[in-house]
């Protein structure tokens, strides 16, 4: 009985981002479920209203939500989308609406770029194009973005027009809450690669790295990062700290120089320009420096003649200590001068634990070395509390997050009590994920799951480390397609490049906003209702992946895909019901018993067949 009730409630829930008012004859234009990819699957049974010409969207202030539209050509046609703000009769404010063509990218279904690996077409690029030509029988996909901004609470209505089609228009209603997603902060750390755009765009070739023209391009990318809540700044302080795992290069932002007299000195020009650019956009959080323990233990040092000498060092030995001691003395002085020392973090990524204590003792022994922050990304379960208490920031791979482990839960609580930040990260070989071929709902589920486990936020490698031809082929030379980027560049020959978001990126942003809503509601609801909200999160089901025939990580089965999609829908419905109850309680109005029963049902996991 409860399972039937839950399915009925999910049919009324936000279908990842939208709820159709009614499913009626669709003609050739209709809204489409956004939670799963286009291939036929039993997962689509969770989206019974897919295909409506009307949609209802629930928004909080400062929230953006993306919708997806399917255009099926009944004859040869030229389609152009037109939008206008949503309006309300009693409000002066409006809900901003924008739209464009959702373009496809080719994604390898395996690891790497071997030509024998099959590919799939994924509609992931929120292009700026607003029109397209279709032949009879073809299908196109469009994105529609709603931006609540500081809109007054209320109900807003409007239409999206598709010129050249038979149906003509789609109807939209957005109900804006009086609550704001900006009330709660969530830690978001997406690693940036400033050299990627410099290497990619033809207009930047022949200019200097981080020139004025290059910084103008980077600023647009950083604005997308800031929009989602990004606050960390990624800085390479050695050449290729990750041993060149990406297609673009990763040069050091600090140039190490050794003169003929054996004097080691450092040029911080690029480092300063990059941090100042991030600060100018409002990204003013932790400065993550990679790395005192690079992947191949190598540093690049330049001679007086400009010759680059790459030195492979042994961490902890005399030579290693000489180079890094000289660097840290100089770096500390420079950071003090800039006022950045206390926000600068020496970050180590998936390095051997045998080096951690040595590194910490070494840095702390240097005058003012204890003013550095320390950060680490771990692909092991952390158990040594005394060691990790010295790390201001830890991020733990989802693959290393155990279930039903009281010791681990106590570890997270302990760090929280100390005011230390602990996030969860995702990258290659994990499921669920944000690869190009991943179901979009996987990103929403991941954000909700990290909140359920008690993490402070999310880290992902990477933000903009594009492959060679990112607008057409998203394959990575080492990993799953899309693993190293969440936004897209403009065309390579663009004179004034404008980056665009991926659908995957907006799903991460949606999940982050869900976290912000959960945190805000838990403070507003009475004890009983807040308890049901917590119960719903705690009951979230987790699924695991498997390597496919081509070495990539995917869902084990259609059942697993169904669980991830269904759980994302359940949590979205839970949040929506709880927000209504919170508003009623704050207004001193009675909460209908049926509404409380619906919330209670949603708070309990039911198997997805």
C-alpha cells in the first residue's frame, strides 16, 4: 500500500526540475523529463508525465532551474525559440527566462580514446543558438532556464514560443517561495585549469599566458563557477602536479629559478594575477596550492639561460628539503605581503599516507609555517583522527565512504565539532557520477547523498580541463568521457569567446540548491517535521557501479538506474512538501493532516521495482 502511495506522490513530484500540469496531446513540441538520458529504459516509467505542453516549476529566490523541451519534426521545418519573462498580475517583479538549443556531444562508452570503443550521442551543451533546421522525423532538444533572482514570492505565468512548429507554444507556471537558496552556504570546490582556454582559443595564440585578453576569457568561466557557489581557487605551484593527466598543460603559476651561484628565487607574477582575477569575480575562499607532494615528485627549475630542468626528488630527503624549504620561506614572505597567508592551503591529492606526517612536521618547523592551511583529497577511509585533525580541509572519495560505519560517522562529527571542513568528491571509476554518458539525475543524487552522510560540500576534478575537441567529442585520454570538464568553451575561432554550461553542471547546481533548501528548512520546521526530513535523507538508498566491457564505470543494472532516479525524485518531493509545511507553520496556520501524511510517506524508502 505504502509503495503505491509513494509512486503516486512521485508522479506529482518535480520531475528532476519540473512538474507537468497535465499530459495532453503534444503535437510536435513538449517538455521532456530531464533525469535520464534519451535511450529507451524502464527508468522512464518514473516520469509518467513526460510529454506535456504545460509545466509547473517550484522556485526559491536566487535559484535557477533548467527544463528540457523535445521538438519532433512532423515535416521539414526551421525552428526558432522565443522567450519572455514570466509575469504575475499583482507583482512588479518577473521571473527571467532564457532558452537555446541543447547540442549533442559524442561520448565514449569506455576509458580513454581507443577508436574501437563505441560512442553514444549525449545532449549536454547549453548552446547560445536559438534556432535549427529539422527534417521530417528528426528530433531536436532545447533547454529553458528560469532564474528567480530576487523575485517577489507568488505565482508567475508565461509561454515559450517555438516558431515554425505546429504546436507553437508551451505554457509555464513558476511559483516562487519567500525563502532563498542564498541563505545557506555549501562548500563547492571545482578544480580550475586556467591554461586550458589559453591553449584552446585561436585568438589567444601569440599572446602571453594570463594576458589581459586571456583574463577576460577566464573571467567569464569563473563567473559560471561563482554562480554555482564555487569559492576555492586552484593554483599549480609546480609544473604538472598531477603528472599531465589532462589534455591541456598545467604550468606552474610560480616560476622556480636557480642562478649560476646556486641561489634559488621565485617569480610570483602569474600566481598573483590568477588569484587577483578570482578575487575580482568574488571567488575569495581558500587558495589551494598543488603541490608539495606532486604525483611524480618532480619540480621544474629554470637556469639563468631559461633552460628548464625537471628534477625528480625523494620526499623527505636532504635535496627535497632544501628546495622546498627555500620555496616556503619565500612563499610565506610573499603571501604575507599580499595578505593571503591565512587563506592559502598546501594541498595534497591522493598521495601516500606515509608522507603526510613528514610533510606536516616539515612545514610546521618553518617560521610561520603553521599559518598555512592544509588540505587533502583521500581515496582511503580516514581512521587516524590525530593526523587528520591537522588538515583544515579534507575531501573523501565517494568510493571510500563506507555504509553502516559508526566510526566513520563519528569521524565526520568530530571534524565538524572542531570547525574543520570535510567534503566528498567524485572522479573517474565511481558510480553514480557526472560523466557525459551518466544520467543527469546521478548528479542530483550525489549532492543529496553527501548531505545525508554529513559532509560540508563537494569537490570535483575538474571544472574546465577540456579535451582536444570538447564541442564534438568529450573523450578523455585516460578516463571516462566528460570526467575533466563541466563547462564548455566557445568555438575555437571565436573572436570574443563565451563559455556555456553543461546540463551535467546544472544538475550539480540543482543538487547543491537542494542541500541549501534542506539546511534552511531544518532550521524552520518544528521538531517532528524536521525529524521526518532527516529521516528521509537518512533512508536514501545507495547503488554501486561496475566496469563495463570497455573499462568504464556504469550502473550495474537498470534497477540501479531506477533507484538513483527514483531517490532523486523522492528527495525533491520531500523538500517541496516540507517547504509548504514550513511556510504554514511560520504563518501560524494549521498543517493539513493529509500533507503531513504525504511527508511521512516520502520520508520512508520504498524499493523501486
